[in-house]
């Protein structure tokens, strides 16, 4: 089975590849809608995709 | 994977290059302003933007914009608006000052052109600030 690329994920979620990269690098916090879409596309619970760090840099 | 430029980023770089190319002489060469020159600059920027944006659109396969693009766009417009308002306040303050001390060293025929020059300059600075803010926002955490 082929691994999902950033472009694949971006296309299925409806964002740009640059936004996927920014989310991965913790440079952008997506909206709830986008976060749910990412979790659905990846087939995992939301809390497995995204965690809140109260001591984060931003 | 290294983040290449998105469609919106390419478009912004083209806009900034066009603005600097067309408006640069206005600031750095201190040319005498005239209605014809202002009209020429506006026509030049419209034509150049159409050409460059068409090329970018033709060469970019994925032209979608998303929520991050819209957020960055809003930030750019906010920065541009704040710049414009600040410059307007400063400009009006200076006008008030000159009017108060009665030292407005301009021929009455030149006052109109002077205001055209000043306010056009303010618009240009605000526009460049907007574009530059958006470009920087793409490279920094939001």
C-alpha cells in the first residue's frame, strides 16, 4: 500500500500542501473543521492527530 | 519536505516585484509628479500585473486557496490599513501645522499636485506594506 503524501492529504482535506507542511511543523493551528477533516482522512481520532500544548512556543 | 511556494505566495512575490519596479522611481528618483505620470504608473502596474499573474496562473497546477491563505490575506490588509491610517494622521497633522504657522511654501497652483503626490505615495506605501506583510506571514508561525 502506497503511503499518503503531503499532496494527497492536502487534496483530500482541501488545503494547500504548504498548509499541511505548516501544520506538521507546528507553524499553523488549523480550524476545527480542517482538523476534523485531517483526522477523518487519516482514519484516526482527532486527539491522536492534534494535541494542545499549553507551554507551546506560540 | 521543503515547502515550495504556493500559488498565493508566487502571486504575492510577483505583486511586490511589480510594485517596486513601477513605484520605485516615484520614491527614489524624486521625479516631478504629474497627472500623466500617475496615470502612467497605474496603467503600467495593471498591465504588468495582468501579464505576470497570467503567467503564474498558467504555470501553477494547483491554484487552490485555503483558510491559511485567507488568514494571511486578512493580516496583510490589516497592516496596510493601519499603515494608511497612520500616514494619513501624520500627513493631516503636518498640513495643520503648516497651515497654523502659515508656512506653506507652495504655489497655489502646485497645491493640488502636492496633495496628489503625498496621498498617492501613502497609498503606495500602504500597498507595499500589505504585500510584504503577507509574504512574511507565509514564512512565520501564525
